[in-house]
C-alpha cells in the first residue's frame, strides 16, 4: 500500500497538500491590502500557493497569465468590480472556480453575494468572517471539484 508522504508545509495530515501532488494555486483579489495579505498568508499556512491582486483588472491579467485552481474575489473594488470580474473571467475560463467575498456597500453584502451566486461562483462569504470559516470553505470547494 502506497501511503502519501506529508508535505513539510502541511500542518496536519488532513491539510490539502501532500508531497508528489500538485499544490493548489489560489488568486486572492481584494482592494484592501491588509485583508488580501492576511488571506494569502492563511492560505499559505494551510499549504496552498496564494498570490494577490488589488482589483479585478489586475486579477484578469493574472488569470490570463496563470492557471489558478481557485480565485477568491471581493465584490466591491475600483476599476473592475467583482461582478465585472466574474463575467469577464467566465469568458476567459468558463470552468474557473470562484469564491466571492463582500462586506457590502450601499446595497448590502447579501445583494452582491446573491448576484455572484447567480453568476455561478462555488461559494460566498460575508465579511467579516473567521479565518477558520474561510479555510473550511476553500477546502470544501476543492473537495467538490
């Protein structure tokens, strides 16, 4: 029987990354630099490769240059908001896995997240959320792939 060798980056055997397997890559798009950095660090601590983009335009550019396994996108951003980003990414890559996050704005987070859900994202999270919920949601999206 061939047992997986746990990746030294993984914190426990239940973490998603094992030696010999491809490490999942995730793009985090949020105009809030502090939150973007925290989310990337939490993902890296969980064994994922994570990079950030500050808005939807940068995110689209990075998605065109890289094949991410998952994209986490804020819904309210300058230059290209989450709805515009999701629609454009669906044209580039119809099968892209996306998690939408939002803290709301003039019309409230629930409305933005409902729009994202209607556009076919894999999951939605209302900010603020516990990091444990964030990682659980990411893991669940990968389990369903």
